[in-house]
C-alpha cells in the first residue's frame, strides 16, 4: 500500500467516522518499506488515523512542531537522531506525548534505555495487527505496554517481589508520570502539587513496591499490571 493510497483511505475513514473518536498516530522509521507496511496495517483499523510519517528523528522533530499526534510510534535505531534520543529530548521539553517504541530486537537493554528515557511502550515489529492496535489504544488512554518476552529478560536481573501495599490514587498518578520519564519538578507542575509533596509520594511508591529506585518501581508496576 502506497503512502498516497493510505492517505486516501484515512480521509475516507475520517469522513465516515467524523463523530467517533479517532486516534491520530504519527510513525517514524528510517526503513520505508517497514514504515509503509506498519502504516498500511494501521489503516485497517477504523479507530486509527495516520497523520504523518517521518524517516528519522530530526525529521520527526520538525513535524512534531507542526502537528502533535495522540500517539507516536517510534523506531529505536535510526540515523541522525535515534528514537531513544528523540524521547529524551521530548521529555526534557516537558512533552508528555504517549510514545510506543518499535524494534526488531527483543533486547532487554534497549527496553531499559527506552523506559529510562520516558517511553510509554515497547513492541517488536513482527507484532500482529490486533496487538499493535490494542497497544496504540492503550497508550492513547494513558496506559503502558511492554513486550512479555522482553519483560521476562528484564525480570531475571531484578528483584520482582510482590507489591506490599495498594497505591493511593495520587500515588498511581505520580507513578504514571514517573514512567513517562518526568522529574519530580515536572510532575509537581503537571498535577499542581508542591515538589516536596511529590518527593514524598515517590518515596511512598518505592516503599510500597519494595523497590530501590524509580526504574525498578516502574518495572514492578508494569509486571504487576498496576500501570
């Protein structure tokens, strides 16, 4: 499916579903055939609209300045500016755009780097259409997605003790922002709390999840299905 036919399909979809909630998605991948293949699959869903595509991180930056999608699908390894580097830049700017990382490698280290940078999901490119669409919808609703095979690799190196206590609503909110790679200061500004209060929430989260740092807390939350 060519980019022009994809565009025509999406225009028709928007006309037919003008009153429905459509998830606007942007796709970044340096391999044109792969990028068009993923875009072609996503156009099969009535709930997703591809608003633009880019071939590297630098081009994506320019397009993001013009039009923000609801969800960004981002290849990890690209020339000029990698996916992980782009996530770091966006998060440093305070951009909370949901980002789903796509890769051909089930590499736990890449997953960790993506998570630490502030990505909201990590999937392999050979994923099924149903799983990809569900992942996009999950991110659009504020959720997180992790490839099970990669999570198993990561969990081997971490103490994944059971959750000790239930998180409060505010702690869950803070945890989601932590998973997005935001600092205490940025979290405080986004949910209108004092930075010291956020710091206390983070400490409580680490204690309740029986973890030593923010990355382990997010991993445990993902593994337990909390976020």
